[in-house]
């Protein structure tokens, strides 16, 4: 059974079970060969509104791409995406997400086979798989179920009265990925971060890759290859909250750069 552990869900991660180690995996273009947020946005709009939905999609996607091209932080673009869902039924989006997935996953190229094989290997070795993404549950829950991921750490749009407000508590993008990964690691004090793995395809995944002893890249992006070269030697990590946070940011908790009070709520 998949446990969705997005921001603000209140679902405990460990449940008393201790895996051999954890494997954190980005989703879009790391596990699946598409951008789920855009693919689902188009699908659900066209599914409901036909040609008008296609026009809505082009307008929303165009604005998001313009913001990105103008240099807007990825976190801000992520927030802007979810504003387009204001007023929508969360239950309806969940149903449409499963419909989207059933059609999309029928394409043999939907999943990146090499990543799926790696996750299968880790699960066979006793690891728990954790999906980490700026996408949201309607897209990610069926993906997690298919690959046997136990947890999903994702951007969680706020819901009131069963409908999205258009706001999010915290985008799981860039440093947001570091935050959610560190929080999950803190819930498994018996698991050493240096034994854990993380998979990503883009520099925005580096904060997540920083948190584990075994970072892995998917694809051949030069920036990712350069990062992995720098991380070729495993780092010996401490397991306390402050030490873990400092280690993931490349500094010593005993140095002048550390205040001694971890800014992340790891406890």
C-alpha cells in the first residue's frame, strides 16, 4: 500500500518498519519520460472541455513557460501552476489522474526502463522507494503504485471543502526537495543517510541528491554529470538533525557557518 507523505498530510513515514535503506527518486524525466504536470493539465482540460480545454491548456502552459523563460524561480512557477486549479474538485482530479495514467502508461516508452529496473533492484534488497516531485498526487499516486513506491513526497495543493484553493504549502522543488528528504530521513534514525540512494535528471534535483551517500543521475545532462563527478567519493554523514542538514549543504555542524540550530523542522 502506498503511503502518501506530501507536505501537510500528517502521515507518519516509518510506521515502525525499518527498511535496509531508502531510495529517493525524482519522477518527471527520471522515472517517466514526460512532464506529468503539463501532460495531465492538458489531458484533464481536453477531457472535460474539448477544444475549449485545448485553448485553456495553451494559454496556461504558455504563461508558465514565459515565466520560466523570464527567469522566475522554479518554485514560483510551481506555485503558478497550482493556481490554475483553484476551485477544482480534488476528488475529480484524482479520478482523472488515474484515467490519464491508464492511457499514458500503455505507451511502452512512458516509464524509463533503466530507472524502473534500478528501483526493482533496490526493493529486492530491502529498500523502500520514495518518489519526490513537484507534481501532485493525481499524477503521482498511480505511478507510485505501479513501481512499488512506499512514499510520495510531493507538492500538495491546499484543499478546503473538497476543492483546491489554488495555494500550496510548500513547493517540492529545489530546496523544497532537500527539506522533505531531510524530514523523512529524520523519521528513520536507524537508517544511515550514507547508505541511501537518490535519482535525478536536473540541477533542481541536486538538493535531494546532496542528502544521500549514493547520488545517481538519469540521462546525460552535463551539469548532472559534473555534479556526480564532484560527489564521486561518498561522504560520511552524521545522523542528528542539525548535522544531517549541515552535511547535505556541504558544511560541518561544528563550523562557524552553522548556528547550531537547524532551520528545518527535523524533530
